[in-house]
């Protein structure tokens, strides 16, 4: 059986009734108002009732087991409350009847009682029924439900193997990993839970309207996390894509018996050789914010296993970062024009996706650090020097280090910012007169015609 993951929630259990042999049913909280009807929606231990004595439900007996039945009445007034009674006995000795009751159940809702773990024995099969009572009038007993108590987890962790990715070895990637999961001789293993990440306990139900359990079958509801064994105590097969295209990866697996008891975990680790696409450009010295052609070429080994159909291109350029999907041609290559508009440089990271779904590691191309700060000069106030004086005006000229600068924004000593347009050649000149004779800090950055905010520069000096 092959499969591929899901989310989960937990159902809250209802109140505990009295426990004992043939206990009397408590008086309902509200007087009689309708005719009690036989409960038909029955649940035990967050599992549906099984009415087949040859195929009982298997329930974990290491904690209390909850019995639930939906209380019904004919012609019941709104918010009518009734009592619900449950009787339980071991199949091996029907005379040993335990009676439990819940004295206040809202009609149409699930009434429940808890069977303490001390009242049942591991490995034994039990039968139970439920009925509704109201003002001394009782419904017929429900159909008989059967469950077997199983509080023993599988004694052995599963055996995990792979025909195409041997454990501990380095292998060429490109094909799904073929796993075989084996119960390791534990005869009551019903299936397996697996994950590339951490495993969590299976959740068997969540609460629906009226507190009625909404039952999950992990094997069918979460097929990307659980897989059923082909036979009880048998095996299962998986065909999985690993979570990353290269490096170490680990699959965690554990066995589940019919009561969803969990075995110890088996960890299967292997290593995938790097197989990333190449990222190239024919432009020997790409310029800032200029459209630059790039070509992506698949790893030959990946292309041989399954043709590359597309590329995911992550362009890291500060506020201008983006991700683009590029289709591949018949030869597996892809092309894209990219504006290298990161204020501190642009990084390009490219992974390929093959026709079979395999996602490679990332090929990379980097501009390296880009100094996009403006050049600042002054006719009076030299950087890191002491000159001028209070009331002495000085000019400051801003010049670009990259193409396309349209304006400069500056401020003195953290004060209000002012923006001036750049002239021919991308330069701008301002005049400023100090009012104090101390250290001054001029902060300035440029903005391109495309609206790209470049790196800022701090120009410091002292005034006489």
C-alpha cells in the first residue's frame, strides 16, 4: 500500500457516573417531557461501536475508557434533560454486570460515562449497552457493542528498509524513495505512522455538535502520515519524496496496533548527493538595476532520471526580493531576465522540479556586496575634520556609485529629512549653515528612478 499528511484535534470526554453492580439510575434534572428513545449513535474509547462480537473494537486500556450514546426522546421540549444508563459485562462472564449512569444529559447530545481502568482487564473482551430513562420510563436497551482492552504497545519497533536509498549511504537523488515498513514479527500491528519530522500521537476523534464524537480513521483521513499494513502483523510500502534535495534526511517510523498503541521509533537515515542546477549569465559584469539574462541548466543525473519541467527562482534583494517560477524547455533549460536591484547586492537561488515531483537543492549566483551609498563631499566641512564655524555656510555634494539615481534624502543630526532631486550625472548639491559648534552628523541615501531605496551613508565632522 502506498500513501503520502494531516492535522489533528482532540475530543474532550464527558462526566463520570456511579460505578457498581446494578446501580439505580439517578432522577433526571428536569421532569419527564417526552418518550425515551433507544440510543442509536454509540461510541467507545473514541471509536465507533462494533456490534459484531467476532470483530470488536480494540481500545487502549491504560487509561479510563469512555462509553457514549446520543440521548433521544420523542416529543421532547427544548432543552429537555434525561438520564442515560450503561451496562457493561465481560463476554466471558455475562453475569458480572457493571452499571454506570449519567443523570443529566441534554436530549440530542452525547451522554457519557467513564469505565475506570480498574474495572476491566487487559486482553479481555467486553460487551455493553445503553438506554435512556426519563421520570421512571426507560427506553429499550441499545444494540450490543463489543470492545477488547489492549493496553500493551507493540514490543518491537518496525523494521524499515529501502531498495533504492540504502540506510547510511550517499545516493544519487532524483527518484522517489521506495520504503518497506515491517512489523518485525509483532502479530497485532495494524499499521504505521511515519514522518520526515517529529511524530505525534494519533488523534482518533474531535468534538462535533452536541458533543458527539466525529471519528477519524488515521489511515484514510491522514494518508500522508499513516499507512495500514496489508495484513495484521504484516508490511506496508511507501513511495516518498524527501523533504530536501540533498544532504542527510531521516524518516521516523513507528508501529501501531489495533488499539493505536505506539511502538518505539525507528529512524532511517540516508544521504543524498548534491544535484543542483547551474545558474549562469553571459554578461561578464552585470550592472545594478539592469535587466540581466540568466540561464538555468539541470543537473545531468536528475535530467536522466526524470526531465526537469520548471525552476523556482528565489531572488533575494532586500525589499525587492521575489520568487519566480520559470518553465523549462524540452532540453530542461530555463531562462529569465533579472534586475539586480538589491541595495546591498542580489542573491539568486534556483531549484529545479522534475516531472516526477523531485525538487533539487538550490544552485546559487551572487553579485557579492554592493556599495550603493552615495559619495559625500563639502567645500568647507571636511569629513572627520574640524572647520568652518557657527553661521558659516558650507555646500555638500552628493554623487552616486550606481546608475539611475533620481534623488537624495538627507538629515542633519537626526532632524527632519529633506529630499532633493538629482541633476545631470546623478549628483545634487545642498547648502547648510551650522548653529552650534560641536559634532555634526549628516545622513544621506539615494533613491533610484525605479523607487529603489539605496544604502545610507553617515558623514561626520566638527564645527569650530
